[in-house]
């Protein structure tokens, strides 16, 4: 089965008309139209109206479209949801998510809107943004709070602000939080999306951070500039050597009938269930990146 | 008092609405008027119809906006005008 990849989530302010119809040309896996921090207070309603009309008019193709709504405790959050869902939005990002209750409150609101507009109940999915120490500690409960949650994301800027510290390039102050979010996402079976990297001119630093996030277990990265999209995709796309090795492992495992247990040796290396699972993940990423895999169905 | 929405940026439109007069009057300024003037006016009028607005004087300064942008800006401006009246 082909899993939907969320390697890149490109942020676009929803108050700029041009972004609403040009952002998909950079081919991110996901676009997040932002109604929250990127939109000035006096443009909140106009930005929401723009996004509603864009959703009704534009075919975004294979790109998964999210809206980052305003927090539900603000004057705008609930109205964002009430306007966007009937317009066709299927994915939304809940900012400043700190507890299971935050998710359940949104779940109740979404269910009410879906019922009122004859939309399949549960079809609108949610990404919960973990942006505070409390959110990090509760991230497992948040990720498991509703079947609507398909991913949790980590937001370093608000996290360091709340913690009363500064964000550094080394990122030591984020290590525990990022690891916790990635681990808890894995336990809950949802995607983990890493925080943005604000210095768009520092390509080297960005690449290091994406590699580090991938190694921690993040499924993807939030991007704030189109130039970051291709860099992330390259890092998350397996090379031909890894793909060939993975095909060999899966074929050998199937031939030896050890996919549900047992051990064999391929090229002098022990192959068991975790190794097979890793090989499947590599092929999944390769297929998601558009690489043709011959002979092995995944 | 007029209610306004939009900007003069490329791909945007500036819409100002005055809920007065009889019927919907659309005054359009656009470099694209010969080509798209009729379409722009239809988008504005359709939005008024959807919002049950029967009387309004609407100034539209277009800077190459797509249909969905014209509708959104009109909707926001009309809503702001209604708020002023109420």
C-alpha cells in the first residue's frame, strides 16, 4: 500500500492571494496555508475568506492541503473551522496544542460541522502542533486523543519562548523535546513533523538539521521557503544502493517465508523482522518520491 | 462610509463597498477591462447575490486578480459594510 508521504510541509501566508495559487508549483508533499502567526490581526477575516474561495476554486492535485487555524481560545479559531470545512478543507493544523482536551474539543466541533454539512464524520484530519513544554510532555496523549490525528508537529520558536531560552544552531535546547515528540508519534502510529528552520540563507545548517530530524524519527520538515523543499526531498529520498539492498532483502525474506518471524542471512548480514521493516520503509519512501521499483510490490 | 478590502499588489484587487443606491452598481478600473471586465463584474455581482445584497455601489480596482480573489475580497468588503450599517 502506498503511504502518503509528508516529507515537506510548506508554509504559505493565506493573506497573500498569489501564494494561494502558486505554492503547489514547488511540489511539496503538503502545503500549510497559515491563518495564524503569519497573518496580521486586522487581516484575519480577509485571509480566511481568501482561503475559503481558493479551496472552492483551485485543484491542488496530489498536494495535501492543510490550514493552520488560529487557536480555538482566540476570537478566530472556531470561525476558521466553521468556514473552512464546508469549503472543502480536509486537513487542519491545531496550534499550541497542550493537552488531550484541546484535541477532543476540536473533535467535537468538527463532528458537529461535518454532520451539519453532510460531510463524512471523521473525514477531516488533524495535525497537532506541539509548541510548549506542557505539550511535549503530553504529546503521546495528544497523538492518541482522536483517530482524526494523523500527525504531530514540533514548533521550536514558541517552545523556546515558553521555556524562557534561546534557539541556537546547535539545537541542544531542543534535543529532549524533539526526541520526545518523535518517539511519541511513533508509539501512536502518526507522523512527526519537525520544526521550521528560520535562516533560509543557511543551506548547510538547514541540511544538518533535516538529517538530524530524520535520524530522530521525524517523517518530515516544516518549510518556510520553497528552496527548502527540494533539499528535504533529497534527504528523505533513498539512494539507489539502499533501494537495491532493500529489494534484495524483501525478496529473500519472501522466498524464505520469514516475513512473520525467523532469521536468514543475505550478503553475510542477518535479516530479521526489524531489518525487513526498514527495507520496506526505504521502498515506501522511494515509491513516494516517484522512483519506479520493479518486481517487488510494497 | 465605504468598507474596503484588498490591496494594490499584483494578483490582488481592491474592493470598496457602499451600501447605498438602487441595484448593484459596479465601477471597475482594470488594465484587463477589455478582456476580463465582464468576468470581473460577474464575480462581484454573484457574490452580492450569494450574500443577498440588492443595493450597493462597488468600486473595483483590479491588479490582475483571479476570480476567487475577486469573490473573496468582495465578500469581506460587503461583510464589513454590513457591520458598519448595523
